[in-house]
C-alpha cells in the first residue's frame, strides 16, 4: 500500500516536481524543497518524497498562502514542463531511434535513491 500526502490545491505542482528525478540536479527545485521546511529537509536526508510526508498540515497551509513561495513553485513547475517538452539535440539527428534509455548503476543520481549494485 502506498500512502500519498494530500497537498493543498495551490501546492499540487510539488507532486510533479517530487516524482521527476530532475530535482536531484536542479538547483531551483532543491532550493524550493529546502524552503518547504529547512529542518525537515535536513532530517530526511534531502529526500523530497519523505519531506512531503513529514511537513505539518499547518506548514503546508502557510505555504499555500505564501504568494512568493507559490510564484517560485509555479516557475519551477513551468521550467520542468519546458524541460520535458522541448526538443533536445537528439531529436535533430537523422535516422536516430525515437528514444534511448541508459542507466549506469556505477553512478548514483542522488544518495536518497538506494543502489544495489556490487558488494557491501
């Protein structure tokens, strides 16, 4: 069973930001998550999924009413949407496969994602 936090409507873009690993190398997203609750951010090892599970409903309500935070959230969400939708260099190649995926377990994306390669 998976339990998902019910975010206030104004904070719904956080759900999309959290579920795309781009946050792990995007400074604006990292700053946004840190701002949600700086103490909790550190306590959960900078894991945004865990962070959203730790934030109090009162804090979420305060963020939903904070126009400066909402503006930054909307900007980060719009940036993610742009990142996901605009063509990249690869799409300009002739006769290239439509998509390619590659993941090398030797290099972690972020320490909050467990690695199960190699020996302990």
